[in-house]
């Protein structure tokens, strides 16, 4: 007997949810997706007037029509407020268990679980955990001790289970679902893929350092798929979708030289399309650049983050001297690869001089494109704690983070004495690095005089120039998702997965045996059956 599982997401394709979806379909369960284009609130726009395009009523109708047994909501911090709005509504309308996972749930499981409409919180990677939950539902078994899941009982008791073992062999995972995302217009020209998980570095504004702690002792944090497995996924998708770009979304693609060399060798013969990836300055090596350039690598995203060595070393824990950054940027360009540099302004304690140095440095690296971000204290990160300790993140600010406010936008939520400078520099940076030399003093003056409105207009108008590569795909998916929501909306697409006849929803049983008989979470993890390997997509 199958279990029907409905997923919700917003704005862009989520490869994380894609993995969960395909894990379930590979084990015979049925899935559907409701997707909000999110044009009203994203990295570029904050235009509440466009909220109607999300067509919540149509989405809820589609959800009802699917008659799910379980609803799965993915929520990074920036989507939490939207996720919560939809989660609450779905609970009222469908009255089935709701599982929330993703980075917000990982960082703040207690907070997420405190919401009346949340039944289960996934505190780690979800493939094995969700499958186990769904299979227990299918068998009508108790779900209170599913590893990696916190589960709420009918009386409000929360069963806080430990994180289960990580899937060490990523080749065992089925390839992530694509079709539903395509139907919703969430991707068009750029095919996204992960070749591995994890990152060896520990930047203090990123989730990696605490993830490494929560996954400690649970298997390998840094994992790579086999090159053959990645090629099969790409070939399978390229046969179906007319993409002309490949995006390798690993946290840090350039970490393993040998693996990347092997990948490039095979990729140039079997795929050949231009691609981009994320890289970390110290891992950018001549040998690697040569191999990547020969394999048609088009662009590398690299964090400069700060132009001040002290900030990089002490605050961000990215120890590297200025010369190294200039050298690596030049190396990328020498090999004919374009660069996308990213910067952060307004970190806790950062001075105006340090912020200006960032603008200078990124300009000197001559990036093809560049983003300016205002520092956002992501929950559970070291820099969040620093902001609180320095008195720059008030109780009100902390509540904003918990509820996901502003994490998309270029408004500082710190009580930072130079927040206005940070906001101005973040807007001007992408334009500044592309501006002719004569225009740079004018742009600097615009920042000094805090001409916020002019900077905002300039930023929005020049997006096609400053973000030419990403901008084109963004425009394509915007049009595609508007079309999808207008034409498809409540109607189910061609990939609808429901084949079972209508029947009452399957219950999630949370009925643990008496306390004395309950095994410790550690014992449960140890004895837990893992899904058989060989679930590799064909
Ligand atoms: C690639 C990437 C992107 C890509 C997205 C690619 C894509 N299509 O998915 C791009 C560049 C577009 C992007 C954009 C942004 N990103 Co980003 N991104 C990442 C990165 C490097 C990898 C994410 C990923 O896919 N991981 C692999 C998949 C398999 O894992 P996953 O998504 O976590 O999903 C697993 C589990 O979390 C869990 N799970 C997830 N959802 C659910 C739901 C349920 C029901 C269950 C049971 C389980 C579950 O199971 C999944 C499978 O194991 C991470 C860093 C990281 N290590 O995670 C940052 C990261 C996720 N991004 C982050 C941020 C802040 C952003 C932006 C807000 C940046 C900005 N200012 O614009 C935007 C917002 C995008 C959005 N979703 O709206 C933060 C999020 C922090 C937070 N607390 O939310 C991260 C963690 C990096 C960081 N700075 O620390 N990002
Ligand atoms: S290199 Fe990137 S993914 Fe790795 S810890 Fe730093 S910011 Fe996070």
C-alpha cells in the first residue's frame, strides 16, 4: 500500500527536496508538489503587490485533490515565514501530519516544533529518515522513534530522536526529481546537480561548522559521488530537458583535485556543455584550472567576503592573505574562466574602513560578476553568537531571525552603527565593478552621501548587465513560473503521481511502548535497518 506525500516549496528548485521526492517514488510511494513562484519576496524584489501571483487558493485546491497522507515542507531561514503561512493553512484544510525539514529546522528544531501545525521536524539529511517515517506509516507502526526526526505525540510530548547515520555512498541515492520542478517553471536552461556533499572549511557565517558538529560520529561529512554516477544523471536529464548550462551546486566543488580532474576528463567527452561551480580561494590551483578550462568550465563563484585580512582571519575564519585572493582571481581569468565574486558588508563590529576595503579589493580582482550581501546572522552560526555578544543583535533582532524576517534582503537587522553604509555598499558593489573608471568616483560619492533610492534604482535597472549570466535564467524561470501558475495552478501536471484510488488518509501512529521498554536512541540508530542499496536510478 502506497503513502501519498505532498511537498511544498517556493521560489527556486530545491535539490534537497528533489532527493526526498525521488527516494519516495523509488520505493513505490506517490508524490506531488505545490510551488509558489515567490516573485513578491526574493533576493531581488520585495513587492507585496505580487503576492497574488502565488495563488494560494489554487495550490490548496491542488493539495486537496491529491489527498495526501503526509505533507512535507522544506524551509531554509529565508523561506520560513512563507512556509509557516502555508503549513498552517494546509494543516487546517487537510488535517494530515506535517513534516518540516531544511536549514531552519536543523538550526532551530525546538522553535519550529513549537508551532501547533508541525508534527515532525527533520533535524538532518532527510532521505533515509523520511523513507523510514513513510514506511512505518504504511505499515501502521509507531513513528515516535524514527532517527533524525523529532516527533510530536497526540498529547504534545515531543520524541527527540538522535540523528541517524549519514548515507556514506551517495551513489545509493536515486537521482533527484526534476519533472515536477520543470512543470512548475522552477528551472529552464540551467540544469543543477550535486556531485557531493559537505565542505572542509568552517566560515563562521555559514551553516557548515555546526552541521559538522551535529553530524559528528554519524559517518563521513565530506562525500563524493562517483564520476560515472554524476554522468548518468546528467545524460538522463539532458535527454529529457533542453538545458544549455550545467550548474554544479556543491558547497565547494574545487576541494578534491583528483576527483575534479577525473570528472573533467569524462565530462568534456560525454557532456561538454558550459558549467559553473563554487570554489574556495585556497583550493584554486593551476592544475585544476587547466583541467576545468579544458572541460568548458564557464564560471567559478568565489567568496571574497571581506577585503580586510583581519576580518577574514578573525571574524570569518577564512585565513588568507590579500595577495592570495588577487593571485587566485588572476589564475581563474588566465584560464579563460569567468568569475563571480561575492562580498559581505556590515558584519558584527566591522568598521567603515574595513567595508571600503572590500569594495576596493573586489574591484581589483576584476570579476565578471559580483554580488554584494548585507551580513545576515543565520541561526546557530558562530557569527550569530558574536552579534549577540557584541550587543548588535537585540532580542527583537533574534526574534526576526527565528521568524526568518529579512534574510533575503539587503537591510541589516543588526544594531550596527554603520548599517546604512553596509546597505549602500551592498547595492553599489555589483554596479561598481562593471562601471567605467570615470563613473567610479560618482558611485563612491553616491555611497558617501547615502543616496539610497538612486542606488536601489541603479541596482534594479542594471541587473541585466551586472548579473548577465544568472539574470537570463532568472528571467526565463520567472516567465515560466508565471505561466505555470496561471495555466496549471490547481490542476495537476502530466507528472501527477497519484494512481491509487481515493481512500481515507493513512494515519501517523505515535504510540511508543512503555518507557522501560524504549531503547535508547543510540541503540535504535545502531539496529536500524537501512534501505537496501541498489536504489540507484536507472
Ligand atoms: C546550492 C545552494 C544554493 C543554491 C540553491 C540550489 C538549489 N536549487 O537547491 C542557490 C545559489 C540558488 C542558493 C541560494 C540561496 N541560499 Co543557498 N545554499 C546552497 C548550498 C551550498 C547547498 C544546498 C543544498 O542543496 N544542499 C544539498 C541538499 C541535498 O541538502 P539540503 O538542501 O540541505 O536538503 C537536505 C536536508 O536539509 C533535508 N531537508 C531539506 N528540506 C527538507 C524538508 C523535509 C520535509 C525533510 C524531511 C527534510 C528536508 O533533507 C535534504 C536531503 O538530505 C547550501 C549550503 C549547504 N551545505 O547546505 C547553501 C544554503 C542552504 N544557502 C543559504 C542561503 C542563506 C541562501 C540564500 C538565502 C542566499 C541569498 N541571500 O540569496 C538563497 C536562498 C535560496 C532559496 N532557497 O530561497 C544558507 C541557508 C541558511 C539557512 N539557515 O537557511 C546555506 C545553508 C548556506 C549558508 N550560508 O550557511 N543556495
Ligand atoms: S567555503 Fe563555503 S560552504 Fe564551505 S564553510 Fe565556507 S562558506 Fe560554507
